[in-house]
C-alpha cells in the first residue's frame, strides 16, 4: 500500500483530524484521541491495537509487523506499508480508530460498515 492510499483510507474515517506529531510523524486523531501515526520517510505507520492483536500480528509476519509500545490495555503495532495487504491494513486502521472513538460514533460506523446486519 502506498502512503497516498493510506492517507485516503485514514482521512475517510469519520471525524479524523491530522496534525504534526513527534519527530517526522504525522498523527491522526478522532475527537482528540490519537489512534494512528504515519512516517512518510520510513513508509510505515503505527496503529493502536489490543495487546493480543499486536502479539498475533508479529507472530504471523514479523517482516511486516513489529511492536512499538504498550500502555494500559493497548499496544501499538508498527506496520511497513509496502508489504502489508490493503484489506488487512484497512481492518487494522478501522479497529485502531474504533478503540479511540467515542462508543456511539464507533457503533454507528460499525453498523454502517456491516450494512445494519448486527
């Protein structure tokens, strides 16, 4: 996945704002809570995940996924954009967004994505 494709994906999520972050990273937030960071120079992102998801991704493909840091019940996963499957990346970014979004906003998006089949 290219940086441009990633930006289209992340900025297409509801109420996402973009801002400069630490180092050369660009941060993405939903209602003020960070869920994803982009390093264009490294062509990688860091995304919020559960600790279990972080461990599973790294065990499955350590060339694409690596641990970033953990805090509380969450963990962050660094993902190399050129080697990740677009569908899998979309799922991970949406999940990171959902972990940070207010419950009502997240529920409305999940209902929209599933076509109201819940």
